[in-house]
C-alpha cells in the first residue's frame, strides 16, 4: 500500500512550505536560530499534549515564554486536568489542533514540546522540525522504525536542537556506567539483561464493541490522528492508550527508553542483526501482559580511547514482571522493579531503571576518568540551552535525536519481535533498508481467529505505518 508523504490540510501545507523554504542560520545572538528575538532572549515554546507528562515538562520550561498550549482534551478527568494547565499560563493561546497552531503561530514559535500519545509523536515533531522549530518529544520517540529514522534525518537536515524525554539520560548514573565499561572495569560485554515490572495498566485486551458518547471536552478525531478510525470508548484514553497497539507500544515504549538507554549508549549500538520475541497471549488490538525480546548486535568498531573491544552482544528484555536469574552475590538489600545487568568477562555491573545507582557485584567502586559531559539543571533545561546555541557551536542535548532516533529504533523493534513471533524463527534485520531479510511473501501470519495475511505485508506496515487520509509525514531526507 502506498504510504502518504505530504500533509493534506491545505492551509498547513502552504505554511510549512513557506517556512521551510525561508529557514536559514542567523547570528547566534538571535534566539533559537530564527529571525526574531523573544523578550529577554527567551524561547517562545508551544506545548502539545499538556495533561500528563507534558504538564511537568512545561512546568520545567516555564522560565521561558509559554506562548501556546494544545491538547485534544480540555476537561478534567481522572488522569489529566488540562483546564488547570491553561489557567497556569493565561497568556498562552489555546488550541485543540496542533496543525491550526502551526498555521497561525508558526512565525512566533521557536520550539515545540510534544507529549501526546505515542502514535502522534512523529507527525507533530516532524512537521515542527520541517518548520525549523526545536523539538522536545516524550518517549518513546516514535511509534515505528520508519518514524524514528525520519526524525533523525529531519533534525540533522534542519539543524535544530532536539531531546527525547528519557530524563535518565541527563543523570549521573548513565555517565558512570559508560565510563566504567569503557575503562575496562568489567571486561568485554557479550550478554546484557534488562527488565521492568510494567505494564501497570490493562493489556492483552480485545477492542470494546460498545460505542460511547464522546465527552464534550474531547476531540476524538484529533486523538485518533493518523491511526485507523474507531468509535470512542473510555477504554482507550486517557493514560490507558499505552495498552492499545494503534496508540501505544505497551510496556516496551513506556519503560525501555529509560531502562535500556545505558545499554545503547555504553555499548555504542546501532542496528541489531537478529531479533526474536515471545510473550503471553495478546490480541490484534492490544500488547501482551508479559514478553521477552532477544536482540543480537554485531561487533562494533572500537574508538581509540576505549579500553575494551566491542564484540557481538546479546541483549534480552523482560517485562510484565518477568526477570532474569539474579547472580548469587546479588545484594540482599537491593530491590528494584526495573534495571539492567551487564555481564562482563571480569565483573557484573547492575543499575536501576534510569541508569540509577550503578554498582559492581564484586563490591569494587571504580575510580575512572570522566569522559562525558555532566548535565547542569534538568533534562528540559539542557534542551533549552542547546536551543539557544547556534548550530555551528551547539553542544547536543543529552538525548538529541542523533542518538535518540537510532536508540528508539531498538526499542520499537520489540513490537516487531512480539507481533511476528508466530513465525517461529529468528528474524534477520537489515537496518540500513529497514526490512527483514527472511520474512517473505510466502510467509503467513494469522490475525484474530480467521484472518491470515502475508507476514511481509504485515511487517512492512508495522515498520512504516499507512496514515489515515488527511494525516501524513514530510518526505524522508536523503
């Protein structure tokens, strides 16, 4: 099926084209590289998705100018209170539709914070970048592999400052883990295990058959966005959208961007070559309650200042309360619901879910040179700093899309591994071309009880989604 490549909303496409054509680098004393100065050299920030995590993100950006706020739900419910957020920023213009916001305020916005449901991260962020806006996007960065690759390339093309919302990447623990491993403190690493107790919302569900009245404060069609339309039911939102394939990525998307970030960074990973998944039962609508994913990454070229080789490494992910077997010398007083075990040839390194509290199971406390920049202030403030630097001299934020994009491809690979597990084979991944080498047209996969489809077509759709009419992405840069 042909994939959409240009947004069809008439006014928006005109604005996007004009803005992208006029984007240029200007002197570094102009805020965010755009053609105007905000008062006191502050960024003009727009927030999209402000009732959940976005509310906290905006609060930690409030020293800048919050000029616009956008959400599909303006009411108060058990998980969000957008009306209260509006009250906190009375000067900000209010929107339901981010496209209208970009149309009307594109010239006065410097940066965009996106914290919507997973399935709309890419489309909101991609069009912001195409307009030359800096972007802070919550995790998981995107819903699919293709979307991750697109944001990576768009950010590089437009030279904007970016940040994924995995705040542990700005903390001390991730830096210590990298520096200990790179200094050879645990030897070569060929096996890594990561785990979480999530999900903490319902999964393994079948879509409800009851169509309920849409709440007056919710724009349901805008929430659906690029996904296939379905009638409203309170089972889908708020918060619980993570437990539906069309809107979220289950426990993987919720926690792997936190738990596995020190794995990706310390091991200097890129594309896996092999992946296979297994899980408890799941449906065509909803992820399983527990799953295991195995990823194989090839040998990487070692930088000159790293003391260890980087051989082929096998990474295993567990969720839903499944865990690896803990070594006998595991500290009795160490209790953690999520974390990582790095199995080295000399020692085992253990950390918590954000790379927190790293220790060596031998009890040694390494003293090694500091190789990585330490972050001052919050994760959001590190991004704001990067926004205000010129592209030529900018120090990328801690989870800049140049790293977060490839890392997120690793995370959403878990969705592919799980949903294709009935093929009963190790999937061979061609990362450069974003395709499975050993999934063919003759392979079949069963969806639901009676629907059998081409596994290749099904996999291709998961890798790159077909967007609903009226919703589309900018073209992939070369």
